[in-house]
């Protein structure tokens, strides 16, 4: 089984190192100093249990790697549409594309059934680049739970978690999903195949939708923004608006908003990825995490006053920092 991880930074590097360590036929697409370091010295993974350096096949050119059984995309959401063309050499007749990106996935309405079937999402797939360039039938969904960081070129620090939930857009336990699940499990990762991945997408998205922009606007860590009365209320209102949208789309939440916010607080003094991106001058995943939910509000005819307000503020915050178009 040939697996290529496209965008092998923090999450892709973590997954790639675990797969390589387990002897899988895995290759990595990365760029810049991080790629150069991995090619020269191998990929170093630091985990709580210890650290390991694994030799990896890595390139910035998909043509060097050729057609794959699985391409696991672990780019930031806004980085995917511009590289769809560059990814084509990795795609053969039976290639599965695994979308390991936070936010509402571009394939959300593929095989969902009902009135919304086939709806495209401009906020995450402008110009239908992924829908047309990959084709939705190739897609296997993934919710990424681990936290990791590239702490220096060629070095990934794993922080917590090892679950990558997988799910077919139609909810089936397909051979391709089961085979990837087994390969990831052999590498020491949890990769359950879920019949209702969209439910999991929303529980994760609840947090990213609200905590991430609030942290970028306030520079507060999760424990603080989830317990301060004012920001907790803002997060709660955003989540309730999102819940109304998701429930119209058939999602069932296994917990309520207060439990989700308490879960965020329990993570502790964590600076969300959007705050980290802002601080480091990197583009922020505003469209995938917040704009996409506003778009779904429009699609389902659901008012989103709090989401609209926070989105406008964080967009301007990012624009002023030169990090948003
Ligand atoms: N990190 C985390 O803890 C978590 C992340 N996620 C999600 O996972 C996804 C990936 O995040 P993360 O791993 O943090 O992101 P990273 O930025 O660490 O990884 C993406 C990598 O792809 C590289 N890249 C970008 N464009 C190209 C290109 N055209 N060709 C080759 N390489 C390219 C980037 O290089 P460069 O640095 O030069 O841009 C970077 O090394 C995101 O959607 C994120 O929200 C989900 C849960 C937790
Ligand atoms: C906020 C958190 C921990 C999840 O809600 C996260 O995933 C992030 O920092 O991007």
C-alpha cells in the first residue's frame, strides 16, 4: 500500500513518522527548510515516551513520487486549492484522497442525500478546485485529533492524542477505509471508521469555530476564554447558531455546548492554532473554521448574528496583520 502525505508539517509529519517507523511504504511532500532537513537528517519525532529519527522519502515535487493508493492531505485548509494541479501526479485510477484538514470539508455535501446533495462550498473550495480536480468519489473523510508542532525544521513534537477518525461520505465501512484504518493502527495510531463522521466533524468544529477566533482577537488561552463570563457567552452563542445549522443538516450532537466549552477549558493554557498563526505571521484558517459555517447558515437559511460579528472582527484583525486577502 503506497501512502503519500501531502503537507507533512506538524500533523502530517507526526503521522508520517509513525508510519515510516512501522515500515509502511510512505512518502512525504513538504517544502523549504523543513523538507531539506528531513532529506538530510531524516524526520525526528519527539513524543512523551521518547524520540526517534526515521529516514523518509520526501520531495516537493509530486512527480518524483508517482501514483499512490492513498494521498493524505494535511495542509492548512487555504493551502489545498492552489496545489490541486501539483497533486495530480500522485493520483491514479484507484487513488483515495484522505482529507485531514480542520473545518467544514469541501466534500461535505457529497453523498449526504436529500435536498442539499452536491452543494458546493465556496469558502473552502473556491472555484470548485478540489471538487473538480480530485473528484468527490475519491474522498475519505478524516477528523484529526492529535496536537503536534514543527519545533524546528525536520523536527516534529507530538503534544497529545493519536486518533484520526475516518469516514466515508456515505457512511459505509468500505474496503478502502478499513484497509487504511488497519495500516494506521499498525503504526500505533487510532483510526476508527465511523458511520457518521459528519457528527464528529461538528463536535470538533464547535470548538475551532468559536475558540480559535476568540483567542486570536483576545490573545487569551483556552482556559481563560472558556471561563471568562463574557467570552464564554460569545463562544456559546456561536456554538448554538452552529448547532441549529448542523441539526438542519441531520447532525446529532452527543453532548451539549456547555460540556464542549468545559472540555475546552480543561485543555488548559493552550494558545489555539489560529492565535499561534497570527503570532507567527502565518495565514489563518478563518474561511475553513468560521466562514464555512457562515456559508452553511446562508445555505440552510439560518441566522448567524454572533458568527457574523466574530468573523468580521477576526477577518479585519488578520487583514490588518497582512495575513488575509
Ligand atoms: N497542528 C495541530 O496540532 C493540529 C492541526 N490540525 C489541522 O491539520 C491541518 C494541518 O495542520 P498542521 O500540521 O498544523 O499544519 P502545518 O503548517 O504544520 O503543515 C502543513 C505543511 O505543509 C507545507 N506546505 C504548504 N504548502 C505546500 C506546498 N505547496 N508544497 C509542499 N508543502 C507545502 C507547509 O510548509 P510551510 O510551513 O512552508 O507553509 C507545512 O510544512 C490543518 O487543517 C490544521 O487545522 C488539526 C488538529 C491539530
Ligand atoms: C482550539 C482547539 C484545541 C480545539 O478546539 C484546536 O483544535 C486548535 O487550537 O486549533
